[in-house]
C-alpha cells in the first residue's frame, strides 16, 4: 500500500464498520475511497493480507470486496501479480470516451424528458458544491461532487442498465484523472469543469432531450480534452 497514511486511515475507519451492513461491502467502500482520494495510485498493488490485518477481518472478506471493485472497473487482477488499482492507457481512455459519450448522452436525453426542471435543480445543487470546491482549490472534494453529479444523472435517466453500465466505465476514468490532477493541479480547470456541468444541468432543465444532448456532447468533448491533457502531462502511458 502507499505508505503509512493509507494504513492509518484504514485503522481509523475500521472502528466504524457497522455490522448490520455487509462487511465486504463496507470494506469495498473503504478501498474505493482510498482509490478516489489517490491514497492508492493507478497500477499500485493491493495486498489483501495487509488490508485484512489492518481491518481485523478475514482475507476472504477483503477478496470479496476487491471482486466488487473489479466489477466496477477500479481493480484488475493479473496472473502471478494479484489485484492492483486500474491504470489506463491512452487507447483505453479513448475507448471509454467513445462508449461513455453514447451512453451518457442517452442518460442526458432521458433525464430531460423524464423530469427536466426537477432533475436540473437536483443536479444544480451538486454543481454549487463543485463550484465551492473549485474556489477553495480542493481537488479531491471537487471530484467527489463530480462523481455524485454523474451518479445522479444516471439515476435520473430512469434506465437501470445505464446506471449499471456507466459506473464501470467512468469510475476508473474519474479516479485516474483525479490522481493526475492531484499530482499536477494544472491538469484540470475546476471552475471551467463545474460550469460545463452547470450547462448540462440547465440543458436538462429545458425538458428538450435533443437540445440537452447537443449541449452535453460539446461538454463531454471538453471533459475528454482535459483527461488527455492530464494524461500527456504525466508522461503518457502509465503502464
């Protein structure tokens, strides 16, 4: 694991594990937080035995949690190496954006048709928090709100398959880009990104699915550009 800080956080959070919720799911959420907060970096090995010992749970429980994260695309398991945090190549980022654009544009269209104004208000509340994080320069908090925005958008589509498939695509990408931004804050223009999300929310509020898709398409291109800028500034392929 990445130093004593991550292990220290695990030890602290282990005190708050609630037995009424699946322990494996709680462990999954804990590891997820370490990934999206960049305490576990792309490509870094995840040692099951260390996590199990730190949390005082069985190693099979940790393995079950990691399998959940594999299904979300955040963890990969390679022969003779074990699990590690997903790292993305340029080709993989391009492929993700190709599929993401088609699926999430559909989510935008459906969210506009299903309840445009109310949906826009809910998304706008998250955008306000994104803008506050941008003003304070809190990159990790900004990306937490960014993820909340997209998760809510997927749910607003009313299509359960969108809400199931898009996390597998976007969670690794958002986590990867956040790590890049923490290393080099110039990789992301948080204020411009927050405003782009705001424009998507306002377009959904119009109730016009076609118009909302047009606006979102241009904003997704902006997001993709930022992702590639960050990737290139970090020296290209991370693997």
